[in-house]
C-alpha cells in the first residue's frame, strides 16, 4: 500500500514576470549603454524566463555616480529615523509581495517553493525589519557615539540565496547611511529586479540603491570601480581571493563571505532521529548549494553504521522534482555549469575509492538535476572531503573521541560553520569552544536569524553579517 | 540501542529471547529504557511542523479522507452515556454516509466497559469492532486486582478491542517493572482481543518519556500504543505522534511485529487527520496506512471527514445540519 501525493503546484499567476528587464540606475530601469543583454532560464526545465540587460563598465560608472549623488545629496545626510521609515516600508512591502517573490525565486534558482516561501522570503523581510530598527540607534551599537557611514557600497552576491543575500547586503548598508550598487548573480537576477520595483514602490530616493545585472565581468568592474568605497562580496573562495587582490592597495573596505566545508558532528549519544533530520537539512537544503552546508558528516565510529543505515532510509523518502510543487524537497541544480562541477567531483570521489550511494530517483528529462548522494569510506585526503562541492553530496567520515572530532572538523582551510549533535550539554560547550567555525549549531542546523552574526574564519572569509556585528562593515570605524 | 537484527526472526515474529533478556529485571529494563536515544524537543517539533506543510490535494486527498474514516474509533466516554446513545453511535459507525455506500464504515466504536455489550449487540453483522476502555480509565488509579477485574469484565462482555491505561504514577516514580507487569497481565486477559495501551502522553510531558513508555508498552505486548485518554490536555499532538511512530518503526526493525499507533483527543478537523496520515506515511511508512496499524480516537472528527469528502466529490460544502449528530 503506498500513498502517492497528487501534484500540488504553486500558482504562477500574478508574479509580474516581464519579458525583459533593464538595469536599475538612479531610480529607473534603463537599457545597458552598449545594448548588451543575456537571458535567464528556469533550471528545472531550461525554459527562458526573461531577457536581462548586461551592465558594462560605463553602466557601472553611471550606477556608482548615481549612488554617490544620492549619498551626498540625500541619504548620507538624512535623519536616521527617516532612513528607518524607508526600511520598514521596504520590509512591509516584501511581506505583502511574499507569494510572488517566492515563486519568482523558485523559478529562477531551482530551489523548492517550500524553501523560498518558508525560509528565503520571510528572512529577507526580517533583515529589513531588523536593520530598520538600528538606523536611529547607532550610538548604542558599540562603535562610538556617532559612527558615520562609509559612502558607496559595491555589493556582489551569488545565486544560492538571491533575494535573501540581497537583503543581507542592502539592509545594513542602508540602515547605516550608505548607498548601494548591487550586482546579483548572472543566473538569478529576477528577484533582485523585482525588489527594485518594490524600492520604487517604497519611494526610495533615486540612486540610493542601484542594481546592475550581468556576469563575472560586471562584478569585476564594480569591485574595481574607483568610486566604490566599500566592497562586500559573497561567493566562491576562488573569486573572493581575486576580489581581495583587486582591492589591495586601495582605500576600499572589504568583507568576504566565501565557501565552506562544514562538519556536522554526530556523537554516539545524539538524539538520533533529530540528528538524521539535521544531517539531511545540512546537506540537502537548497540542494546543498549553501556556503554553510554540512557537507562532511563526522560520525562517532561506534554508531557510524546505524547512523548511515538510518540516513539512507530517510534519503529514500526525499521527494525530488518540480520546484514549484509544494511537496518537493529537492529542487533543480542552479545551472548546467554547476551540475557539471558536481558531477566531476562526485566522479573523483568514486575514483578515489569512496563508496557512492543515492536512493533510486527518477530525474526529469529536461533541466539540471542531481540525486541526493552520500559517500562512505571517505578519507580525509579525498577531494570530496576537502573541496566544496556546492551540491547534494555528503561525505561521511568517522571519529573515535571528542578530541579527534574537533581535530578533524578543524582540519580544513575553511571555517564557516559546524554542527554538534549530542544530548550532553557539557560536551556541546566543550566542542563548540574549540571549533574554528564562525557559526556553530548544536542539535540543529541551517538556522538563521537577522540578529545572529554570520561569517567565517580563514578561507571562508572575514566580516560578519547580521546582528550588531553586521553594522561594523558599513561604518567608518 | 541494542539491535536484535542478528537474532530476529522473519518479519512479524517476536524475538522473544532478546525481549526476555532485557525485561528480566527492573535494573536491566531501566538500563534499556535509559539507553534509548533521546529526543530533541526542538528538532521533533520542527519535523512535525515541516511535515504539516505537505499539500495533499485531489485524488490523494480523497484517498486520505476515506482512509481516515476507516481508521476512526468512534468514541463516547461520558458519565451520561446510555444504551440509547451507544446504539445511535453504532448505527452511525456502520454506515457513516447513507447517501454514499462508497464511504467505508469506521474501525470501531469505543465505550466504557458497562456498555460494551450494548455496542457489541448493535454492531452484529458489521465489520465494526466493539472496543472498551479498561483498567480504571481514565486515571488508572486503582489497585491492580480492581484494574484487572475491569479488563476481564470488558472481555467477558464481548469487547473485540480493549484500550487500557498505563499506571503513569508508577512510570514517573521509575517503577518500570510494575508498569510492564500490569501491561503483561492485561495482555494475558486480552489474549484473543486487540490490546491498545494508552500512555497518556500529556502526563508524561517529555518526548523522552513518550519514547520510553512506547517501548515499555510494546515490550509488554501491546498491539497498539495510544496517545491519550482524551480526558486531559494536552492530548494527541503531531510531535508526540511523530515520536510514537518512530518508536513503532524502530521496534519493527529491532524485534519484528508492526505495532499500531492510535491518536486520540482534540482531533476535530479533517485537515488535522490528513496531517496525521502524512506523519504516518513519512515517519513510520506506508505499511502503517491501514486500520490495523493506525487509528483516530474521535467523535466529531467523523462529520468533518464526511463533509470534506462530499466537498471533494461535488465541489461544494453542505451545511453541518446535513450530517447526523448522535
């Protein structure tokens, strides 16, 4: 007896998808100066969604100049309590448009509607609400009695959480009095552009936020532009290093949110059922395309077999399919390029001798899909144990003692996140204080909140986003 | 947790040796129960909440509604119950929707022991079981001889199923051996009758206790573990059901038999019933999606299920007066 859930697609009606989009500069949508454009597709079926303008160097100049005029003319001198009003208004508008934003996000990125609806969009609104509250209280933020903004912020974000990361960048920058030029990822421009329409609706003064769509070259232009005072980059470690090189020797402030290879540490006395859920959430949330994904399972050897057995049984119940179906757990991979990267690394894992397992999974004919996969028999030296895959691939390693768990968890060039699963409170404290990770979750994973500072150590970057700490990047302190 | 996989018999047969060994003394039973994995409250509640977002539509919704109807234990447990009231309930139980013979009968009618003979009589010729509560329901606060006599009385008067309550006082005082003994004694009396063991999870409070009490009941020979008497709050909740469904799944893997789960108390809406079925499907597995493995202890739920069923078929709601009140 089996109970098949009938298809439950979320409606695409009323999402306001246009056939083409311009650049959002100085409060208006404009063509790119050389007429260049690119298309963005739905990765679950390769359908073209829209044509989007591609910003060239001259467009970047225009956007930065617009941000500078807005900073000097209106935003940088505005009373903080008035800045706050705009931010509260934007937060409220995001909530009012949350349905459309969630559908658009799933269409453009491939992530399940349940995630965009329940996580991405609510958190985006929450970040605006939270930082709106800080705008007129900066004197109490611990940075001195009257901390000043920096100026024009150039912000580059990836395709993993397009709207959410736009909120993470814009909200603190605006609250502190900076103006912004934001470059969304090439494969996911749509929710940022929809956000631009919301900013128009909020009557945000022209030039306070500018959105310049394009690919890597556009981001490089923005980061190097001499009119940018502050660069905030979230993306791969590889590109992050280039950004740091470009800004070296300039007066530009810099914060980086880069990759990770987080260890999810499961002790023998873990609350087993919830640990399994935490492992699943850690690596299969957003198809594993998350910088803080728990991509390494470090399981205590005495329970390793039991945990892996339960994990496989639970994996077999995950539902992979149409991102717009409300019952989908695993959506599409964001692009053909990313799918290829995942395939290559997974093949490396097999070649290195690790044992690969996926539940039987029917993959749709069109679109970019990868089944949830787990590797056992992984060695600490394997590429799949050291390199960020950014896909639904879990590498399982074991440890014997808490000391060994900490050593193995820290044995990485990254340092973004980690998870600890145990019923023993003293062990949580002991392990957490020794982990070199910016975010440590205990008996949970992938929990985010605008009050909680997020960021990494070492090659996961520097600077924190969220909380009081998140103000520091945008203040002249 | 100790696994009997190397010595378990084929699926469905109890690994009696393993069970005997861990229940041989109070201390070994206590060690076993303490050794079960803990339940993280935040995680369990999050999983239940996440599964509540499943969207069940169209054919899958009609299937769920009909299945839920077939899983209802139509219940009346009031001091004011009379033979007339019980007879009316039985009539409804046999044919919940006279206008639609496609709607299945419910699983059972559940009453106090002194009315089970009436229920049995009114249900003759139907597949609906006559179920009786027992062992000083709902509190369980009486001496053992009295509680066993209560159970024996129900069986003697024709009960097909018995819903007993465990001694929560003994459980909370750590006297697990005593709780086990009582269940076993009632099991012996209910040898040929389906035995459901009510944990009264609202009084056990923590999910760890719910897991331990579930195992205790299953080791004692329960055919079903049941959340609540329905006489206190909180009664059944999705996270509690989730913990119990995981327990029966783990028990089946470790020991063999597939024990059933019954949720009772406060379940009034078809929407909630469907959410419980999603929990059954995804926490225990599809094998638990039938009345031999899952029940709803409810009274007003049935009318909402009938109303939602009619709505799915015709596209329109009818008023509540279109459905009989017993």
